[in-house]
């Protein structure tokens, strides 16, 4: 894996920002059911351009647009029969972007895997019509996606929005079966008392989400469930800036390996309520740069992060190529 030496040395590594939420800003289309999952075939130029922009602004890692491309998600959008094609195309677009924009820099391609479900349009609630029937069906779909990404030449797999629920562990097993290095991105929320808990949609999106079955009771348990699998990197992602710092503190106490972080730009008001407002690039860069220390060596952004946010972060860290 092309980042092995840099991880072993503890070098600073810049991860890209959000892909799905940037695609419309580059003229691409998304889907009300499968979000960015269909963009690889409906707006390939936009997807490629997002990757290229992040590379040119300083990203050392770009993440394939596959957060929402598992078969049961694409079934909801009527494209389940094109699952392999859509995932393969996502990897191709990332590789094309690397060729076009790397300019001699060594860029890694991470294959994104998540536990997203097809949405009921207008919400982020799971549509029960498209949920896999049982654990075996989940496992088959996750294996298909993970192996397709591995066969398409991604450098490693990155598990996103993990909390350690049983379905997350089924996904993790599928990733490990490929033989590729695996990175684990844990997500956290702030509970009513300000305590760190595994990411909970009932806290983050109380009017749009139906919550998650089998929610893990503590963030420490989330860490422990993945730590025993010995991933190459673990970290905190898709969490507000307010939740990220205390979640990282807990992670450092329960994990001795390399750590990454890529928070959202969405703000959090006093008391833990989401403000729904994305912070300015300079504010995001300042906040993220303060998360980097002798344990946290990989940093980037998640939902709401634009190319401008990543550029400001890379500039703040002295990693912008121009």
C-alpha cells in the first residue's frame, strides 16, 4: 500500500473532503433514494472533476464515490442490476482523476464502504422494501461491493460511519476478506448530557430519521469491536467538530495505532443541537489543524466539506501543492 511508509513514519497525510455533496456543485446529479450512488454512471465527469479538484488542492487520498453503491441501495433507485458496473466505474473515475491531476505526487485511492440503506424520498429514513432480508443477504451484498472495489485496484478500503452494530461487523468481515488494508471511520454524537455516544440519527436528524436498530450503547464499545480486527488505521469521521475532539480523546485511550479524523463542517450549538449551518473554510481549517497531534496524522473533511474547505485546510497545514 502506497501509504505504508508514511504511516510508519507518522507523516501528515491529507484526506479529501466530501464527494457526494460536492457532485451537484460540479454540475452532477444525485438521486433522492440512492443519493450519490448513481452519479458514477449519470454524471461521471462531475465525479472525476471532484476528485481532481481535491488532488490539486492537496489531498493525498481520494475516496471513491461508493458510499451509496451497495446493491440494496441501488435496488431502491432501480439500478441494482448495475451494481458491479457502478462500483467499478467509481474506481475507474478515481484512477483517471489521479492520472490527470497528481502531477508527480503519490496519491492513494480509498474504496469507500458504508452501511447506507435506500432512503424514502425526502428523508434519510430506510425504505423497508429494499432492506436485505437477513444477515446472509447483507453479507452477500457487502462482499460483492468490497470485492469489486478490490478487483478494480483501490489501494485500501475505508469503512465509513461505523458504530459497531452487527451490520457494521458484517461489512467489516467482507472488507477483511479482500486482503486489502482496512481503515475504520467511527462516527460519534453528543448525547443530551454532552457525553460522546456512537453516532445516532435520532440525535443528529430527529425529524428526518427513524433511528438505528441495534444501536451500540457506548463509544468505547464501538472502538473495541473494531480494534480486535487490527485495522491499519482508525479514526473519527462524519461527526460534528464539537463531537470530534472528545471522541478522538476516547479513541486515543482505547487504540494504539494510527489515527485519522475527517469531521463534518456542520456546526453544533451549545447543548449539542445541530445548527444546520456549514462553517466557513477558514474556521474549519483552524479547527481541524488543532486536531492534528502526535497521534492524529490523517486529516480531511466529511459532509459539507467543499474543495474550498480542503484547500484552506491544506494551506493551514502547509500541504497545499501551489
